[in-house]
């Protein structure tokens, strides 16, 4: 696919990562940094950020770009991140034994990551 004539709807490719271990606030902190950046700039930023959540975010970003390249025929060099969001997933509930027969609840949080990329020429 090259240069489509319908300029009303820009071509958008999406990818979703479901049930990713980590809290939503820690993932959103990284997504706020890369939203609106080009694909190459976002990869460089993610590679050098000191956060654990950059690994799953990189995988979802690469998947979105692969979807744009193979399904829509877009050039990866011209892609920008148009949407990047994280929603809360279900919490895994675990219990830790405490003194005098008590149990302490531990919530292991998960999140859903969604990234959408579009071509710079469309925006």
C-alpha cells in the first residue's frame, strides 16, 4: 500500500500488551516520556531509561511498528507514537504469614499497555 487517497482517516496501527506485571503508575511514568516521539527516538529513550517497565513497553512498541509495516505498508522510519496508555489489570492476591497466626495480604498488580503508531505524513 502506498499513498492512499483518503486523507480523512489516518492509518493507525495498534498493539496491546495484556496482564503485564507492574503497577500502572510506574508504566505511565515511562509512557508519558515517549508519547509523541518518533519510533527511533522512543527506542533510544527506552534503551537508556533505568526503569524495569521499559522491557514490556519496548516489546509492545516493536509489535505496533511491525503491525504498521506488514499490515499497512508504512515505513518504520516515518512513524510516530500517537497514543500510549496503560490501564489497570487484575491484581494477583497473595498472602504472607505474620505473627500470632495472622495473614498479611499482598496485591501483585498487573496492567494493560496499549500503543498506537501513525505516519508523520498523515498528521
